[in-house]
């Protein structure tokens, strides 16, 4: 079945460490997105990519980095520069925004 | 850029009653309006969408209406059931306008169905 997979589901990180969240899709979608969701809050865009080897900053890109070396993969690195990284991270993909997004099941990151 | 406002932020209805969630948008060029349902601990799922050439769309107990003149759209859930309890997000986009191909989301509505 086609879908979008995020791993791991839960992730714990010590302060000062970088950590990478995985996002893989087999839907043949060109566009991929990363969102951050805090408890009881909406979706805030971190980065998005409309094509391989290209990506743009979203509204809250500081402290995060991404790469898009393959169409299927769009990993997100949360760096030590991100001051409040504890959150629920959602990855999404789409043919185009005109067709909506397919979301992954999310990764819950906790800084300990 | 686009700005989407969503109301109310929380909504409680008796089982069997109807629920209505409203969104307004600012960009008159937006032409695609999806609604997502997010259950606890999961990613949002698309439940219904509407395009600017349509005023209303229905899918069983769910309907969406669009008023382009007023720049607002609404989600209607009839005969609510306990499994409708979730957070609902509206969104808007220009669709195929390259360089603007991303959805702008509302802030979400937490819907609780009271048995």
C-alpha cells in the first residue's frame, strides 16, 4: 500500500544533541513538508520541498535543517540551536497543494 | 501571504446534534479548501475538500460550504457520533500557483461529542 512513514514514533534527546527524524513516502509525490505541533496548538510549517534537491524555509525554520536527495525521502534534523524542540513533528507529502496533503503518523520528540 | 482564521477553538455538542466549524481566509486567489481530522496522537487525515468553482459538497454526514465573495467556508457534521470527537483543521491554498504550493492551516477546533 502507498503511504508516508515517519520514524521513530517516539524519540528522546539530550540537550545539546542533534537528532534526525525520518520521513519516507512511496506515493510518488513531488512535494514534501515538515510541520511542528505543540500541545493544543495548530500546525506550524518548518520546511518544505517541491522537488528533489530544492527546499524552502517555512515559518519556523530556525534551529532545523533538511535535505531532499531523493524524491521519496525528506529527513528533518533538529539541531542543538533549536531552543524548545520538544513537540510532535508531522511530515506530509502531496502531488501539489491543489490536491491536499497525505500526513504521516508523526514523531513525538522529547528533550530530556 | 494567506491567513486562515478558524472558529470556534473548542466545540461540544450532544450526540446526534449537528456541529459547524467556520473558517475565513484572506487571499482572494485561494481556490482549494480542504478539511482535516486529527485524532489523538495521530497525523491529520483529509476528510473532505472543496474547490472554488463549487459552492457546496457533501459526503454522507459531512458537508462543506464555500462563499468566495465573503471569503469563508464551513464544515458541517450532522448526526454526530462519539467517533467524530477529534481536532479539525481547515486549510486554503492557491493550488497550482507555483511557488505558493503549500496549504495554510487554521488553528484547529477541538470537537467533543457528549454521549
